C-alpha cells in the first residue's frame, strides 16, 4: 500500500526532498513534489517520487496565488501548500504535506489511521511555555503560531478548510506581528475552530525539533531515539534553528547529513550549519530591554 505525502521545493533544494523520500520509503510513503521554478532536468530520482509543476495546477484561486507571489519564492511556496493538497485530494482519499527539511525515523502509518477519523491533523510547536522564566518562548506561541505549518495532514472532509487557508494566504502572507500574522502558519490557529474535528497530535515523536526540546526531550536507547522516554521518534524537523542547536556531533545531525549526501555528493557540513542571524539576535535584545523596562 502506498501512502500519499507531498512537499514543495525549488530545484536547488531537491536533494533535501529526495532524502525525505528515502526516509518515507521503508513504510510505503510516496512523495509528490511540486517544483516551483520550472526546472525538470533533475537527474536520478528516488522510485517513490512524482513531480508536478505549477502549470499542472488549475483553478482560479491557484492562479491568483501564483500571480501575486511569483516574484517572492518563499511566499509562493508557503501559499501553495493548501492548493497542492487540494490538487492531490482529487485522486487520493488522504494526503500529508511536510516541509522538505523533515526526515522520518519511524513508522508513520498510524497517521493515516488517524486521518480515517479526523479531517485534519496538526502538530503543536510545543514551545516552552513557563510564564515565570524565558517568557520570550511563552510569547512565541502567540507571535509565531500554536501549530507548525511544516506538517498538515488532510482527508476529503478538509477541503473547505484548505480553500479557506488558500484564500487567507492570498489575502496576506507576511510576518506582521501588529496584524497577528506569520506567513501561512498563524492561520492554522483557526483550523480547530473552522473544523472542530481537527486533531492536534498527542504523539510527541511527531515534528520534533530543537524549539520544543524542553517539553520533548530526546533520549537514545539502544540506537533509537525516544521522546520523554515514551514516544518513539517518528519525524524530526531539521530547520536552521534545529541544525544550529543540535550541532554536527549529534547522531541525528550526522544521520541527516549522510542522507543528504546521497543526493548531493559535494555537500559540505559547514553549508548546513546556519550563520548567526543578526536580525533575530537584535529582536531578542530589544524584547529583553522592553521586558525589563515594563517590569
């Protein structure tokens, strides 16, 4: 049996998508990749991969999104998640979107069992939320969003919610704290209101990252990772923050790097470790000063 996954990628990041496909293969996952920059000469491709291009997506809403964000590649990719899921649901009962910097380490098939009972599955960020210390993390839940848009799982009943999400992204896809917006992601906060049967996954081995390491701590037992010594690690989100905090000596980092090198032989480990983001550092300093000033 094949299980439908999808991601959206530029040509330059296909090696991450291929590594993702490899990680899905042991449990029958098939990865549908939407290429946003038109290149199709991709060389050797994993057997469990299908490609789609922008001109294969139809519908007035999709065309409006492409027209609005065609010169802003990040916003285009983020805003297309909903319509790509809708496109795949035309021929599949269920589909799961994942960012291409996610990697699977465990059996995901229970997610599709959950999709048989719930139209939408989400994963909470699980940022630290202690109101007495490190309150910047507490507030991040409300600035950035309760749920991570790197994972959205849907079945046929999710179509009205996906259409709403697409329209919301068409309205604005931007980081704007004054408006209460964070790209495509903050809109997910309304999913459990729009679709009351939405389920927030309680399996803490899903969408593990370094931003939630305080509430979802990792323990290695006989070569396998468990979260809070209870949940097997299902998939990990190797975004820039996770890579920076993990560091090159961590077994998860090493495993991911080797998986990427299967599809990008000349990849250097230093290319994966992000440089210090001065703007993020400045924002944190300003937040601390304002927090001190306000007592």
